[in-house]
C-alpha cells in the first residue's frame, strides 16, 4: 500500500509540474491517460525486485588482465518491487546527451534497451525478455517520475525526450 501511495504522490507532483504545460495538448492528454493506468497499477505484469537508485556510481567494475571484467551492483538501500523501467529509465535518462533530435534519441533508446535485454538474458535466460521489453517501453514515464529533483534539473531536453517516448509507443 505504501508503494501505491508513493506512486500516486509522484504522479500528482509530475502532473502539476511545468513540463506538462510545455507539451502540446495532444501529448499532454496522452500522458495523463497513461498516468491514470499507472496509478491504478494496470501496467505491472513484469514487476520485479529492482535496485531503485540505479546509476553509474552504483556499478562496481573490476578488470582482469584487460581481457575480461566483472561488474557488481552495489548500494541496495533503495531496493524495491517495481517495474524494471525504473532502473533502466534512470540509467537512460541520466546519461543522455543534450540532444534535441528525436531520431537520435530514439536510436540511442533502442540501442540501450537492446544492450540491457541482452545482458539480462545472459544472466537470467529464463526471464521472458519480450515481457520485460514491453514493460520498460510502456512504463518509461515511471522512470522519469521517479527521478530526483537534481536528476531532473540536469536534463535539458525534457520536451524532446517526451516526444521521443511517444514515438516509441511509451504512452499508448
């Protein structure tokens, strides 16, 4: 119940934010409809345990003789049960270049998603990757909503990101 209340609070804050007023009415309405579904938890088919604060600084990498490396996730204080889009989206959104070309962002999105899913399948071959992919695509709005104020402030191309997410069917 606590997670549901936190989600509702974050959605409410986002809907009242300046980014929504900066978008055209059609996209703003589409996002509002999506958020109504998200609030009612209609999009949780692939929910799992996630890191919760997944950033580059939470990945510890050790190289062995410049031939192989081992990566370990650290700092699991924010571990929670939620959509894998939260972790994927935080990495995607906080590592974007200040790119205002939707096509370039879309290519980067598909590349990063394919890389993420490939690594997931290497580690957990029994996971239905298509289900995870669909969950990530359809819940990217959650990853944006779950960013903290400092992370949101660092993003300069909010409108372009939302139009790109619309283009990849994230709000359908």
